[in-house]
């Protein structure tokens, strides 16, 4: 019984730490991290390398939804491989925007419309980041990569999270 309580305590501590890290805003860290990858090929390679594991999906999605999304990832890898065949483009700046699962439930924030349909499938207290690679310094729009999450200090790419659930 004591061993089970200890294991339960470890799990609760892990979940509390994970939720806490999700609730923080890492926009400045994102800007620093992603500003090193302003070349389109380098950025796409980073996207491929940063696709989520099953464990990552479980931290973002509730229940069976994690498995559904993880199954979708294999498709995305092949699409990114095709994108790598295109000519390289160098960007001059980037923009980072963020929102949380609570923002989606409250109907506030700037995010893709498909995220509204996904709100009940997501874990609470997750912060998502959109990275826009900009062709001109200070531009309003660029090439958008939706969405990233910072999981225990690691940037993980969840491309178009709603697409896996569209019928």
C-alpha cells in the first residue's frame, strides 16, 4: 500500500509540474529559439524533428484523441518531406503569438477556427504558439507554422491540430 501511495504521489507531482509548465508563457524563449532557423529548409527539418511522440500527444489531447492525432502525424511527415524539395527561402524575422486552451473555451485570442472544434479534446492549461516566418522586418503576416507547445523545455510541433479530427 505504501509503495502504491508513493507511486501515486510521483504521478501527481509529475502532472502538477507538467501542468505548471504548460501554463507559463514562453513567447520570448520561442523567439530566441526559432530565430536561429530563418531558412525554410532548416525550419522544415526542425518541424520534422520536433513532431510529437505518443507521450507528447497524451499531454496535449484527452484520452483516445491522443491516439487519433498521433496516427495523423505519419501523414504530416511525408508532406514535410515534399516541402523540403522546394527551393530554399531565407526569412528576415519572425513573429510569435500564443493562446491557451482556456482562451479557446472563452472564445478569445487569435487562432485558427478549427481550434474551436477541438477545444473539448484538449487537456487544460496548454499554451500553443504560432510561429510566423517573415519576409520583411516587422511584417504583419508571414509563413505560419501552427502550432507549437513547450513540453518540459522542449519545443514540440503539432501541425494543424484540428485536421486529424475533420471528417
